[in-house]
C-alpha cells in the first residue's frame, strides 16, 4: 500500500487491467477485419477509461470545513449516530452514493494524520440500500485533524466489490488528497462530530475535494 496523492495519473492504475485487454482486443479484431466488433470493444475500453478518470481538483480555501470525499449524490444523513471507530454518541453520518458515471477516486475530507485503517468483511447489498452502511464489506479510515477527528468509510456495493485504499496509519494527508477508489458504483459514509453543521441535504450532488459537506457552526 502506498500513499498516492500526486498529480501523475490521468487514469487511475486500477483501471489498466481492464482497459488494456479491451483495447488490445479491439486492435486484434480490427486486424481480422471485424471492424464493427472492433469498434464495440474500442468504445467499451473508452467507457472503462472514463470510469477510472482521475481529474485534478482544487479544494476551496475555507477554514473549518469538511469536504466531500466522493462525487455523487447525498443518499442519507443520520444524526445522532455511533461508530465503532470514533468515540461519542452524537456523531453525524453523511452517506454519498456514487453511480457508474461518477468519478470514483476518493479524496480526504480534512487535513491531518491517518490514525486507523480497518477492513470489515460483509455482504454486497445495493449501495443505494441504507442497510449497506452496516452490512456491506467496507474499509474505514480515521483521520485526526487539528481540531476534529472524522471517519470515512468506503462501502462496497452489489457490483463494486473491490476497494482500493492508498493510505495507512501514520500517513499525513492534506484536504483534497486522493486516498483510494472503489470499482464500479458504490457508497462512502462520512462520520463527523455533532458540533459541526451539516451543509448538504439528501439529494444534493457533491464533488470530491470541492463540495463542503460540514463546517463549524455559525455563531
């Protein structure tokens, strides 16, 4: 596992085992004069490449905010709630669903140090099912910032059964850094302290490393 926060991957490397064989198959079929079938494979390889796209993002320069770790739609907001990895009964959970059309590279909601990374085996319910947060296979990352501790949970879905995490305990991360990826549609849960004000509502569209999902309460 290696920390990958640089700006050198236009396409996340997890996509190469899918993209390269499809592209080579398209070339092979073209050489056999199966042009129409070749075009199908070429289009599929392009679609897969789009899924693994890894665009640049510039986080907003706003103090005291928590940014979305994923592109997608806010599926559920639960308050108060609990987490196995964070202390306290007054936590808030913001759940974001990623469709196959969203960018699937995940980004750090806050700056800080990774305190804990833990993988939990589980089921593969549809990521849109609210039971997925507690039932599905998932990977938890706890980040300790200067004034708050948050948890981000990568939740596998019915089709998305591969979770990639690029950080480990002790790693220093900056807000907006890339920290992982889930293949082919999935869900991310963010646990934030109860003293923060949630800035989004169910149904809102969010962008990883850009959209503010929680912030300090206004005086």
